[in-house]
C-alpha cells in the first residue's frame, strides 16, 4: 500500500526520476509527495506531516484520536503535530510544547500521543462542544476515562487550556455513538438537567433495545434518529417494532432529528417529565 514519501529520497535511491516525480506525483507539503490519484485520508496526511517534520514530530489531537480508532474525524481535519520549531503549513497545526516519554506511543512508524494525552489535548485545544464530541468518540473506541487524562494535568499546571480541559473532560461519556448524540446530551446538561445515563438497556427475556440516553426515575429516554432511520426500509420496519417494545417497558421515548432546535427538544423533554409528575433535581444551567 502506498503512502506519502519524500521526493528527494525517492530520487536519491533510484525509485523515481525527476520527471516521474514531477509528472506522476503531487507535493502536498514541501518535499513530501503522493501519487496524483491518491486518496487523502487522516493516516496519509499524518504520515505527510510526520515526514515533513523530519520524522521527529508526534501526531496529536484529532488525528491522534482517529489513529487510535475514534470515529467522526473528517479526512480534511488539520493534522496536529508536536514538534520543535515547525513552520506553519496548510493543513498542519504545530504545537511546540512539552510531552513526557510515557505520553508517546506508536501507530506503525508514527509517533502518536498516548490515548490519555490525546484526550487531554482534545480537551485543552478545542471549543467545549467539539472537544466533548471527540472525547466521547475516543472513549467509545479506547475506553479512556476522564481520570486517565486528568492524571496528566499536574504535569502541565499553567499550560494553555488546562481550565477548559477540566470542564470538557467532566462531560465525556463513551456511551455516545455519534456527534449528534453528544449534542443532544449537552443540550440537556446546559439546561440545568442532570447528565442523562447513556446506552440504557431494556430487555424482557425475549427482546432487547438500547436507548441512546435517558432518565431512569421518570423513565424518559431520548433517541437520535439519523437519515438511515427514514431512508432505509428495513430500518423503518425495525423501528416500528422497537417503538412498541420500548412503550411496553413503560418508557417515554423522545425521538430527536437533526432539524429539531434546542428549544423544541427541551420542550418535549420537560413535557414528558410533567406527564410523569417528575421534577428534575435542581441545578444551575451551564453557560
């Protein structure tokens, strides 16, 4: 399988002539080339950034999360890399900062931040909602916990973004199975509600279903329905049976769509609470 390569090295070892390099390949970073028809992925872009760093840089942030198996990282996401005196290049974000040897692992030949350090960096460098969505995906893929990342914070007291990191890590939940599920959960929390329990299993000995999130005492759940729920006939038929099963278990199941606004979601949730005669524990809405 091909991957990015250094043009001068390819010429020096006889793999390509200068003409072949120029006509059949494209420079995506200075001296770093890929074949003209090559697909750009997180992995190939990470390899390119690593080669450009002189094979010294450490892949970090969202790219590191993807390399650890996290979903929902777009292929066009900039590659974050920890290195010394790196020049800014399109598609590459350079972090010149400290990192301990035990915070580095390998994915193939690439140096990559450990799962715990990756979680800390996501929480430090990204806006809260984006950070939590990526943290949820990383937790789902690896089992990393907020405690794993928080254990590293004492090493970096005073570093940029540490306070923000604490707030984002406190909201991490590996039960979220998509960024939209994270968005819905944060809407509930920001309205002052307790954090909902995720991936609630319902079973009666014969059938089983999981609610994306919900509250056990009033038996009110929420499910985020993506496009496949309406465009796939088999999924639609399954959903009808599932809805009947959830109803038999005594749960109110609120289905949320991408088009639903924050206000509409909260209106339906509080309406369901009222039907149950349940008053949520008081808490202060988050900013």
